[in-house]
C-alpha cells in the first residue's frame, strides 16, 4: 500500500509540475522559439462520419524534447466534396494532455460536421532534438 501511495504521489507531482510548465508556456505562444531551425506539417485526409458529428476531445502522444507545443488545426466540413471548411479551430497542444473547448457554450471543439480534417505544425528549435508524433486520438459523438 505504501508503494502504491508513493507512485500516486509521484504521478500527481509530475502532472502538477507539467501543468505549471504548460501554463507558463501558454502565456506567450509567440515566444516559444528564439531561433526556429525547421518547421514541418502533418495533414490528414478528410474523415467522414455516417451522420453529423461533434468533436469532443483531442489528445496526442509523442515527444517534444524541449521544442514548443504543436499547433493543431481542426477543420469541419459539411460534405466530403466540400473544399471550404464550415468550422475551424486552432490551439497549441502538449503530448498527453486532453483538449476540449470549454470556451464556448456547447463545450465541443467542432459540432454538426459531416467530415473532419486535421493539420499539425511542428517546430524544431533545438539543434539536437526532433519533435515526434506517435499517436493522435480524436473523440467524437453523434
């Protein structure tokens, strides 16, 4: 029981300290890199749902290694053939953190969309490190 309590305490401290670090970084999104060495993009194809959907959460797993958080852009489309999105939201994201939109009345990232596409921007600011995306989780409901 003591060991389990110690593990929970360590996990809490890691999460707590990560939250503080994220809040400090989130204060000024423009000041992440003093010198940007490289920028890369990851863009998905359109994913279409059988009926109108709401995007409820976004989570990604990977490694930043001291580089700035990734910039995520989610685009919602009315049809699979539509070229222009009907809704777009962008935010900066750190690995392992759950992102929802508590800033609007509905609490959804996107809603009433038929298709979804995401675009992710990664920046490399440190010479010997490379940011990496291992997994992306996008939660939805009908």
